[in-house]
C-alpha cells in the first residue's frame, strides 16, 4: 500500500487534538480502507517491530521464514531466494489470492504471524532477465574483441609511423611493406565491421574504425610519395631538355681591342 504524507492544518496537533504554537508537523500514512493514521517513526523511544513467521508454499515444498512485520514483500523475496534458489525478480508472491507488489509492506496488507502465502515463478520476468543476461554477455564479448583489436592496431600504428618518418625525409621504403600493412589494417577493419554493439561499446567500435581508416589513408599517402621517389630515381629516365639562351651585351665603357697588325692572319671559325 502506498504511503501518503499529510501535514495537519494547524502548525502542530497534539495527542488530544489541541493546537499549540509549535512549528512541528505530524506525518500521516494511508492504511487499507482509506484510514489515515499517524506515520510510524524510527525514534529510539519506539519499540522495535515484532518478528513474524511467514509460511510460503513453492511447488510441493513449504518454507517458513522469520521476518520483521514491517518489512516489504521485496525483502521477503530476497529471503526466499536463499531457500528456493529463485531470483527475487522472478518471484510472484500471492497473499489472499492477490499478487503483492514488492514495495508493499507486510503489516499494511494484513500479513500476521503464521500467515500463509504462495510463491510462483514469473515466466515473463524470467524471460526478460534471461534476455538481459544474454545482452550483457554479448556486450562484454564485443568489448573484449574491440580491446584485442585495439592492441593489434597499436602495433601496426608503430610500423606506419616508422614508414612515414622515412618517406618524410625523402627516403624510399619497400612497396611490399606498405601493402602488407594496408592488408593487415583492412583485416582489423573487417573484424570491427562484424562486431554488433550498443551504447558505449558501439562508440568504442566507431573510434577504432576511424583510427584504422586514418592509418590506411596515411599508408596511401606513403605509397604515393614512394612511387614518386622511385620514378625520379629510375635508370635510363630521360631528363628534360635544358634550353640555354645567350644574351649579348655591349659594354660601351670597355676598351676597344688593339688593331691587328697587317701581318697577322685571321682564322674564322663557324659555329653551327
């Protein structure tokens, strides 16, 4: 039964119903039948709730459980779990031909000492919990697989960085090394594509996919630079023709050459 807190209209209501000038308020709770009674408190002056014995029938077995009269049906289910091996979420407690909610209190629903109940297994709850367990197990498996792929990508990332360092300095790397790394990274990408995940695990998978794609793009750039270096260093490659133009300049300030003697003979040479 749901409890309801109701404050009195006056600042404080005494046991005799007279109003005082105090500032405290009285808390009430709803009892079966709509009766409002003062709420129980856990003060040190209040006597502890009595312990009652509840007899529960589950299948052909009978179990007797000792529990506080002010406990909830949910607390009773937890005690019954150790006796029956049935998970509390899979239990349905029937008292007076009515299933009781786990949050309901024993005493407020009329449960007294030596009260009898029937415990049955809730198939729908069992199915839901089974599906939840399967889902959790699947997510754990997916997270483990992603973690293993991440370690593999870490190793490949170091090799990619080494190749990039060589080509950035103008060096050449073996083509088979570049293609081999691309193939290994694509294998990890295929593995990630086959992992089905939700929530945080799905985000982890997406991060690893982007990471692998980034390294593949880096290797493509390395492959391109490597091919350019190889083409420039290829033997027998024709170098581009060099065109030399000569510009004649006249220097007026330069002294004129001495006149040739009459006896000297000029030899003219022709240049094609």
